[in-house]
C-alpha cells in the first residue's frame, strides 16, 4: 500500500537538510563568507548582480539563487508547502478510493482522481486482467456509451493504452498528441476529431502479484500533456489504485462464482401447468445469500410454490439453501396437500442437521382447476394478491422461523384467487433493499402492486418488472442493499 505519511516525511527531511544550509544562502545573498557572522565579514570584491562568482551554488540547488530581495528561506518554504500540498491531496484521493467496496465505484473514483491530478476533463479505464479470468469492464468519465464505442474502433496498437492492454514491449503508457503528423493512426485522429480531444495520457494498471489488470487513459481538449510533477503524482496514485483494484477483482470473482452456484441450485425453468402462468425474479446480493424459490408439479394436476430464506451469507448459506430446497421438494411430493406437515418435516431436518442455522419459508399447495390455495408460512412475509378489484396481503398466522423453536407448527390458510388474479410470493430482501422501515416498505410494495396498469396484468413477467421498478426505482442491480431478492408470481386463469 502506498504510504503517504512516509512520503511526506521523506520530503520534509530533505527540506530540513536544505534549511540547515540556509546560512550558506544568506551568506551568499549578503556577500559575506560562509560560516562567519556578519560582523566579522571582510569586504568583498565588486559583485555582478549581487552574486559572488567565486562561490559555487549548493549541490542540492537546481534553480538559480534568489535575488537579495527574495529571502532564500522563502523559496524553500514555498517548495515545502507545494510538496506537502501535493502529498496531502494524494492522501485524500487514496483515502476516497480506499472507501470504495464495489469494483465499478472504484473505477469511477480512479478516473475522477486521475483527471484531477493530470489536469484532464475526460477519460476511460479498461479492466482486462491478463490471466483472462475477468471481469472485463470499461468505464468512462465524461464519455457517453456511443463515445466509448467510437474509441474501441481505433486499433489497439495505435494507442498508448491499447499497447498496455495487449502487453506490447513498449507498453509503458505515455502521451498521444493528435498534432503529431507521423505518429498517429488515421483512425485514431478521426475518432479524436469526432469526440473533440487533442491529446491523451495513459498509465498501466498492474501489480507484482496480479500482473496486468488494465489501463487508464485521460483525454485533453487541447494539445497538452502532464508536466513532470503531475506525472509523478499520477504514477503514485495509480500504483496504489492498482493494488486496491486487484483486491476488488478477487472479491468480484468470488461473488460471481457464488452467484453462479446459487443460480444453478434454483429451477432452470418454471413448469408449465394448466390454468396457471408463472414468472420469477432472483438476484443474489454481493456476498451471496440463501434466498430461494421453487415451483414444482405435483400429482393430480396440483402445483407447489415455495419461497424461503436461509440466515447468513456466502458459500455456506448457498449450500444450506440448496439442501433445504431439495428437502422441501421431497416433502412436497410426499405430503404436499398439507403445507403444515411439509414445513414441520423441514423444521425437524434443519434442527437435526444444522442446529446453528434458521430459515424462513412459505409453501403453497395450489389446485389450479379449483382456484384453491392452501399455504403455511414460518416467519415469512405474507403473499400479496393483485387483481382488478383488490390488492391485499394474505392474512397468515404469526409464526417463528424454522429452527427457532423446539417444535414448529402453525395453522395453514386457505385462499381462493379470482380469475385473472396474481399471487405474489417474495422474500424480505425486497423490503430490506428499499432502505426504509418495514412498515413503510410493506406500504411501498402494496402501492407498487396496486399501481400495476390493467394492460399488463395478464402478464406475470410484466407485473414483476413493474413492481420492481416501483419498489426499487434505482434498479435492482444498482441498489446498495446487500440482500438477495426473490419474487415468484402465479397468475390464475
């Protein structure tokens, strides 16, 4: 990790050493020998512009000595203030980056901070880990999706960031100036003219352990490139950013793996049952959770619907979810017409095999031909009936989650949906992701269901999409909530 305080100390120590030589500078400015008080100084020969040509400048001084009107100490103090200001800015930017926990947010922060350091207005970062395991991501700053598409049409070998991504021998980054008549590819020049940038500056994103992760490039509206000070600060920042991105890439890969396993443990497709239309939505949270759903055909034309949530997150919760769902399917086939018996058997299994874990569940035994539903719930949110004449929650009995009591049992509830009505089952992750107290979240869900347009009520997929957009207006994937979301809709003809 980049140690900003250590860098500050290095520069401060250097300037303290320089200020110890202040007497040298004062002696030179006052035309007296070095190391002697002014009262003991002997007269000097005439000077040119107040500088004694016989005294060489100090080895650490790169700029000309100040005139007698400017105290040498002021120059060193200004330099110290500039270095401290730069490093303080760098420290603030790295702190902001360190607070990002999602890969997309980290890439956006990298672009904004880099643009401030190199003095650019726009840019893009391309994440393409060299091991080929992904994820492959492109984020832009001040660039629309179409702009990024135009940039991608430029041959990679014609751009500094493209050579970085391809791992070419000269892949060290640097500037591309569109005014260079010989070194710029015609397509690159054409895209630059279309998007209105005259120069670019690219840096590689790589670490010793992870190798090449990608590249970042910033675009200038005029023909320009960062000065040495800007390049130095940007290089320090990007070196830290690459380490942070490497950690987030590993987390993202783990999240994708867990989400893939969770999806594989859920139904690959919903069954086709006469007089019922089914639709489902499922999104796994960033850490991977134990929310699940199921729909399975049962003997004599019946249908079993189930939703549930296992406590915890991560691979262990996903594995427990898979075991619980498989067990419920077996119990539903044997005694599905009695939902209380199904959940009682499931509770006993959970208590014996996983005593440290609890779960909520709801199972509904449906007879579509009779439009009859018998359901039981264990600590689960009540279903919601959506129709032309009513939108209401089903009154279920209050009961504890599975695994919380020595012996679970609660009465079942019977429901008769009217033709065209949709019964919506869901997990509490949908409510938690609103970020509101539960009473307000329930009210929000009810209002969203009541506002489903009549034109789409015959399509359970459209009903689910409308409810999701209304309950979570920022989008299901972009919401900050860490909860899983499961929704299962059954429309009865």
